[in-house]
C-alpha cells in the first residue's frame, strides 16, 4: 500500500528561492523550492541518471539537478518562460565577462522612446523609467553578441527588474494591476546594476563544473526530444486545474520585449501551446465539452469527470462570467492523461515520478485532482508510492467564491 503522509513541507513555495543563488535571478510564482528539489534529486536519481522536468518553468529543477550533480533536461511550452530558463542555465559561464558587459551596457545606455505607444507599458511605467529601460534594452542588444552567454544573462537581468521599476502593482499570482499604484519604484540603471552584481556574485560563489542541462521548447503531452526509457527521475509541478493563466503571468515582460502588444495576443503567442488549465484557453479554442469527455485519455476517470463537468456546465449558465470551467476541466485531464502516456515512454522501468500538484473547486464544485491524476498515472503503468501532503488551503473560509477545503501534495510514482 502506498504511504500517505501529512505535515508541513517546503515543497510548493517559491519564496525560499529568493534567497538561493541562481534560483533568485527571476521571481516566478509558479514553482517549488530549489533547495527541496536539489534534495530530491540527490535522494532519488542515480549519479548518472537523467532528471526530467516536463513543466520546466524558469528551470528550478534543472538548476537543482546541476547543483545536485545529475544531468537534466526540461520541457517548457511557453516560449518566453523557456527563454528565461535557458538564460538561467548560463550560470556556469564566465562571471568576469558578464561583469564587464554589464558595466559597458549601463555606461552606454541612453534614454530611448518606444517607436509607438503601447497601452500596458504607458500604464505601468512613468515616462522617465520606461525611456531608461528601453535605453538599457537597446544597449544590451547593441553591445553584446547575439546568442552569447553575456547577451542571455544581461537580457535575463533586465527582465528580472521590470516589475521593480514599474509603478503598477502586482497581484499575488503575478498578474499586473496598473490601477493599483506602488509608492516605491526602483531606478532602472541602479536596479540593473544591483541585479547584475547579484548574478556575478552567485556565479563566482558556485564556480564549478556542472552536469549538462538543457531546455527544450516542447510539449509535455508528447515529450518529443526525450529518448525512450532514458529518464531516471521526473520532478515537476504541472499546472493545477485552478484557472491560473500562465500566459498572462508574464504579459508585462513580453510586452516590454515586443512579443505582444495586448492581452488578445497571448493566445497566438503562448497560451495555445500550454496544457489547458484556464478558462480563457478553453474559451479561445471554443472547446466543446462532449468530445472532451469521450476522449480515451480520460477513460479511467470518465464517470466522475462527466458528473463534475455536468455540474459546472449547469452553474456556468447561472453565473455572470459564464466561465468555461466545464470545458477547462475536461480538457485539462485529457491533457494530463497524455502527459502520463508520454512519460511512460521516456521513464525507465523502476524510474520515479514526483508531481507537486493541488486540487481545485471552480464554482464551488470540488475537482479531486490528486485522486484523478493517480488513476491516470496507473493507467499508463505507474504505481503510487506515496502521497505526501504539502499544505491545506482555503480552510479559514476567507475565499469569497467557495468554502471547499483544498490540498496540495507530492505524488510519487514508480514506473513498472
């Protein structure tokens, strides 16, 4: 019988990473502790075993694997986030070269104006700060060689300071709130110099040979680019079925770098590549619920899934927002069923998988994701080893939308 453990765990919070070398280079709310990830890598991956994160995010697992002495590979479907992760993996580069390049960029940067107004940038920055940031962007692109380690790290440093230099507030999950103004705004040149100094210090403190690590701009539902039976340990935190829009979470940064001009661009640029875990995704694709419920990938949970989606569909018609939670939930578990099928191909017999994930309750209808994911995993040949509770949520009844207690947990499986 698998063990079920309860108790506090540092697993699911990114907060400790803000003090950890390299992990602290870019704040990303979705993720887990780099220190915990490194400990899990050392404990569960063989010395030469490949570590895979199929939802790599900004590379927490990959950096942890490098520090833990294991080779690693990550899949990240969000193009901008994949670029952030790839830049972080340059921490093994020449710290002196970054220091020199950074000083040159800051000295040469001149205030610049946007070619044409962009609504979000105009709302999120005072004109002087935006002009200075654009000047720094120009200097990085002009004074560093495209594709070089210095270019990637300087770009990452600039991306990391954009929110500190913005007058706009930020919601707890990284959404930008231009109407909520901050009182303290960092000066761009000063903030970039400080960020580069932190990065250089971390590179020098950790200077060592590290196992190879790479990010593939790819899809966890197929694991293309990962060889059969090559993975020793999967360590990841997939999207939760809780309507968090990962595409919107980096909209400020993507807008600044010219990848999008407005919220409507997110579907084409990033959201369409992602696991369908938000109602915006379901609405944009005009998903129809019946075919999603007939998908073979959700076969192991079909009866319960139909009941939950039927309840959500009925509530949707009575709510002002008419959010497509029924389609989102059906699509999400179809996608995760395909993830487990892909992992069954790439994980070696005896290899382990750990997902940090939580359940949800859209419109107050409980979605038992931990149980359902366990059944989808079992259908692809994974046996549950342990379910370790990370934390309970929504038990103080401060949620205005529902009073369903929720749970986050580490789910551990072994490949048969």
